[in-house]
C-alpha cells in the first residue's frame, strides 16, 4: 500500500465516515468537496488536487473527459478518483470503471502526455485558458468510490479492474450503521 492509498483509506475511515453518519454529505458533489478538503489538509505542498479537470487524450478514447478528482505530484498524475454517491440507491459505475481501464492502457505507452485544463490564465492572452502537460505515473492509483444501498450491483457484480486499484464501498446496514469497506 502506497502513501496515497493509505491516506485515502484513512480519510474515508475517519473524517468522511463521520460526516456521512452525521448527514453532512448527502450528495456526490459534497463528497467530492469533502475529499478534496481533507486531501489538501494532509498532502504535502508538492501535491496538487484537481477537481474535474478536462483531459485531452484522443488516442485512448479519453478526449474531453472529466474525472472527479486527480492528484498530481510535480506534473506526474499519481491518482485518478471517480466518485458515486447514491446512499440509498444504485450507483451507475460501469462507465467510470471503463474510463479507469483506459488510463491503464495509456500508462503502458511511455511517451503519453496528458493535457489538463488549468484555471491559470495567460497574462498576454487573458481570454485563453492554458493547458498543463502531465505524465501518468507507472504506479497510477485508480480509485473508485461508491456509496449506495447495501446489496447494489456495484458491490456484488464482478468486473475487470485496473492493476493498481482501490475500491471504496460505503453503505448503511439495517441498524443504520455506516459500513465502509476497501477492496483491491
């Protein structure tokens, strides 16, 4: 288990679990904001957390996609995180898993660079948004987070997973206890 995986597991086991139990994270966007906040508190300054950056990588079917969160370190993409939060329902997950698998294919090619959109505006052309080139880490951590009903398909169905994969599962048990599990 690497540093990022350990950090993500800790955040979900503690801060996120507590806030969901208290009813403070009712929606997916709130989950995204809380995870971003906790990562910013914990990760060193050389890490950057991107919220829904636009990725341009046509050759792998990844043109103009927006993962929920991306974590970079010195222009290397260390982790891609997809979130689904339908606490009493059935999260749709197949397209997110397929997206993570496409990134894995791109890792195998050494010269692949990704363009992430940046809010940094070019001072000479203030109306133009710049794009920041990044490379995929060979040990890219793909994370899929799903909160749903206890027996939803996302938790029970078998599907192909990326090699370096963390599956975070959250659901309320019949006694209203929030259960969080981790699978690799």
